[in-house]
């Protein structure tokens, strides 16, 4: 891939960002499709300044990750209806100076679950986390599946309350929101068939961390971890065991 004056720039922004495999994935795709694009990574503390920089420099697209998926929303020009209903964005497109936010987290997770042959109808699921990715996945499951019950466990009380109310409006399933603790986790896991982990716990470099004790996981539990570096987190490894 040769970078020149016509190369179109895209990036992933977040903090931390050193673990991200997005540049390798996207640049491989650009090479394979012969597109004159370049994808890099920026560690960003101030999301407003980063988005202003995108506009000023003509950066074509941002992938937005932890912790900016919610905080980025007030600084964009337009929101896709799905992103608006979810309340977070993971993709920002610069179309000739107009910045539009999208969210693909939820539908991506749903497709992954369905492609693995996992039945959602009548199931009980537990989501760990209440941030941007958790919002997207919870709202998508509520709107596009027939779960019987959805447990949402997070560490920020206001986030958990708001997410629980938002999701409950979109589904006939029972929705329960609690702060993560030993008792609430054990209660949620008692009948959970699908566990979806949406926090940074276990992400590189903290690869020896996990929220869920192995004793709470047993067959036929399905475990989905949004962390992809490492590819097999401690949570996934212990679930297999």
C-alpha cells in the first residue's frame, strides 16, 4: 500500500487503543480491494477535539471505541435512527463535511449469535456492562429477538437504570437491571442460557482478569465476549473448561 496525497484516511479512536487490531484488519481489506485508503489508530482523551480534528483534516471515517461511544454523540451532525435509539455510536462517517454517526455493535453481535445456531426465542440472557456496546447489544436483542428475560448488570448505577428502562420499552421480555456484585451475578447466572460480556475486563494487557467465577458457568451456557484481544479471553477459556 503506497500512501500519497490522494490517500483517504480513516482511524479507530479510543483510550486505551494500543491493543486494537482494527488497523491491521482494515488495511488488509484496503489492499485486497485495491482502495487508496489508510487506517490508523489514535489514542484520544478529548472526544470533542478529536471530532473537530476529523472535520478539519477531512478524515473520512472513525471507528469509535471505549470510552467514547456515548460521549461522541453530541458532537456529530446527524445520527442514524438505529444509533439514536441505542444511544451510542461506534462508527462516524465524514460525507463532505457532514458527520453522521452509526451503530453496528448490536446487529453485529446478533448476526454472530445467530450464525452460530444459537436459539434466542424463549431464552434468558445476561449482559455484563452498561456502556456503549452493552447498550447496542441490549437494544438490538430487545427489538429483534424473542427473549423471555434479559438481565443487565453494570457498575454505573445511573447507566444501568437508564438502559433497563430504555430496553424494557422495546420488548415484551422481562428486563432486570442490577449493579454487578457477587449476589446479583450469581442470581442472574442461575437460569441464564446466554452470557454476553461487554466490559473491558480481560482485554490486553489485563488478560488474567474475568468478572465471572468459573463455578457459575456450566453447560449448556453460551458465552459471547466482545473483547477480541486476546482472541480467547480468560472468560472464554474458563467457560470452555
